[in-house]
C-alpha cells in the first residue's frame, strides 16, 4: 500500500503538531484490514515504534509518548493521524507511517519534526 505522510515542521517545546498519513490508492475495504502505526527514527538509531492503532481501533503507545500523543484513524478517508502535544526536544526526529497486514508491511516517506527548546 502506498502511504503519503505530511504534517511535520518546526514547533517550540511544549507545542503541538499533527501528522497525517493517507493511502490514496488503497480502497476502503483494503485500508481497514491494516494495522497502522507511526514510527520515528533519529540519525544513527533504530526505527522505534511510537504508536499503533489496530483494525479494531485498539491503540498502543511507547512509554516515551504515552499521555502526550494520540493516534487515530479515519477509515473512510483512509487516513491515520498522530496528534502530538507537549512536544519535547527529544521528540525531534523523522516520523514514518506504517501499514501492516500479516507479513505485508509498507512505509510512507518520512516527515521531519523539529522541536526548538
């Protein structure tokens, strides 16, 4: 599945950003079969899971973002979003959306989040 991410940018510490990821070429009945996630990767580090929302709408967060980030999906719009509040300098990195179904996994291009202190 093709994924297009957007919404990154520059924000001051304590501020908010909303990332969005759309699957423009995926039909509704396909999109709802994917678990959707946001990962992030700092230079020199492994890509780490930030948040996941399953096909059933169950959400899971890493300890580092729990309570500050909210993942949601709009199946009719084939979109997954990540609302990021109370941003910290440690949150500054490239964020990637991911779609997973069984052994199939797809990545969007990264979107850069910069947090100024």
